[in-house]
C-alpha cells in the first residue's frame, strides 16, 4: 500500500517535484487558468476560467493529476488538451474506484487495458492519456505505471468538410450573419485557420512590401506569429473589418483584436424567442469567444436551413471551414508540405487521410457521372436542374468556328449567368467522356487557326487562341484521367 505521504516523498525527490511540491495550487481543487499563466485573451477564447479536481475519489490519483497538469502547463499545452487529459483521468478514477483497485500498486497492464476496452467511445483518447502519464510518472519516479498500448486497426479519421452544394447555400446566406462574422468565416475559409487563431488575429495585421501584401497570423501549434503572403481579396476583407471597428469602437480605441464581441440585445417590447438575427446587436471592445461563435453557427444553420444533396440537415461547425480549405488544396494536387505550412499543422499526420479521401472521391466519381471541370478535375456534383449550353466562340474568334460540347452546372440559386457564351472560362462548365471527340476536333481547328494568325502577325488573335487552347487542353487532360480511372475500375 502506497500512503499519500510516501507519494509526496517521491515527488519531493524528483526533478519536477522539487519545482511543483510547494505550489499553493496543490492544496486547492479549483484552479484559475490565469493563475497557471494563461492570458486573459486565451481564457476568454476558451470560455472556461477554471479547471476542477473536485470529482476525484482517489487522493493519490488526484495529486498525480494535479502534478500532470502543472507539467503540461510547463510544456505550454493548449487549454483544450489539458482539459481533455483531466477528463480521462477522472474517468480512470471512477473506473478504479468502481472495480476496487483503489491502491496504485494494484494497477497492472491488464487492468489499464480493461479500462480502455470497456469504454464504448474515446478509446484512442484514453490510450493517449495513459501513454502520456505513464511516461511522465515513470520518468519522474512518482509511480511506475506499466502500460502497453493496445494495437488495433485504427479507423480513418472523420474529415468533416463542407460539401459543394452546402457551400453554395452558405455563400447564398452569408448576409444573415452580422458583417464582422461574415468576414470572419470568409477569412477562415480562405486562410484555413483554426477558429482560435482567427479570434486572436490582430487589428493591425497587414503590411505591404512592394506590390505584395502580407498578413500576420498566430500559428497555434507552433506558438508564434508569422507573416503570410495573401491575395488582395483577403486584404480587402481585413480592411473592411478594420473600418468597421473604427466606426463601432472609435478610431482612437486601443482594442487590439480584429474581431470584437457581439451581444444580441433583447430590447423592451421584443417578443420572447426572437431569433438573434432579428435582435439589435451591441459591439464591445472585448475578445470574441469560441462559445459565441458556436451559438451563431448553430442559429445560422437553422435560419439558412442548410441541407446536403440528400435533403438532410447539415450540422455546420467552425472547424469545417478549415478542413474544407485543406480538402480543396488536396483535390487541386497541392503538395503536403505546402498545405501543412498554410494550415499551420504541427505534423503531416493528417494529410495522407485528405490525400486518400481525394483518391477515393476520384474513383467514386469515375464510376458515377464522371464530369470534368475547367480545371481538369473529376467531379460529379450538379444542381437538380442542369441546363445545357453551347460554347459559341464564333463571336470571339471567327464565324466558321463553333464549340457545342459540355454542360452548364450553374446552380439556380446563383441567379442568371453574366458570362454569356464564355462557358470555357466559367467554373460551372462541365464536360463528359462523350465530349472528348468534339474537344479533340476543336483543339485541332484551333491549332490551325493559331498557325494562320501567327503567319498573319495578328498578335491579339494569337493570344486569344492560345487562351482557348489552354482551356480546352486542361479539360482534355481531365477527361484522359477520367478515362484511365474508368478503365482501371473495369479491369479490377
């Protein structure tokens, strides 16, 4: 039997224990995150001011959990990870108490494995927690916890992205959000940032070097600020938000963040149950919390009635904007290292799952409709009422030349088309394998037209023909890829 006094003696003799044993927090069961060294900003974003140890039944496990938290704080773990470890150590405490293993010397590898196996969910998180604490406690000689992780077939992580048809609905209804939140989510999707990183973004975050614009971003996994080159559209969004803060808080306000807090105010005379989108909004010089973000997204998906292609209600979450960015980059063939740099990943571990998902998607799409878009990508999605449209290049090139291949997949919710006969330049234009002979013929005709234009010295016409040749060649390459996928599937 290991008395609590003996455990404290071991702690005092360890390297970390000498640093922690006199910490006054060890005598408390409620710890303020501020007292652990986290900033008011981090606490506000996390929406929890305290962590609690009140539910522990085993004194020795409570003490070790407190020391574990101090060790994680020392290693600069994020608040969410610390809360996660406490949660599963509390579960271990309840399991051991219920099974009668109340003394640490009774713990064996089989008992700890039983703790993992008996649970219906959270097995991987329990294993991670046990791996971490067994290593820490053994190294510090607090308690030798013998645990060998269970080897089982890991399921592919669920990558929650926003389907194309839902993304159209979101863009169609973005105006429902207050302007700052609309800009926030547009920026999150464009940058692929975590919601916590978005909420920490600084009010003065832009700089220009020559013709290039750069945005200062907080990278959560690496704990540092970094400038990232950005498109002018992102710059315009940030500038709009800066102007909004100047108007709402005053140009001389010292509020440092790009996004401030939003309070929907229930004014006198407003009926109970009025939706937050219909209430008057108050903007205050406070950090916007992740909890507030969750409430707005919850109400937005109800108000916009977001539904997938099967008609099921779509449960939109903030992390989906980030993962959709990763998925789009993967589908476009961007290298893993570049995706990791843009998204601020701590490792490349998750990226193969995006890559595999992209390959699975291609194979599935090759077996169904099998369309190719203007970028040469295989896709299947189309609106319920696709409209057929001819590409008439006669108005752009010569009267003798006409293209009549492809389908218009422009969703009805986007309204009428503004391009008018410029389908090859439109992202909603799709071609199929049956269009391949026509496209090959069009390319041959264009090449002849290019030769004539070059001989005649008509540079403007040469530029136009080259542009259309590029658009058609990209589609042809996509169709060849689609054809190869279909042949591969047929062989299998």
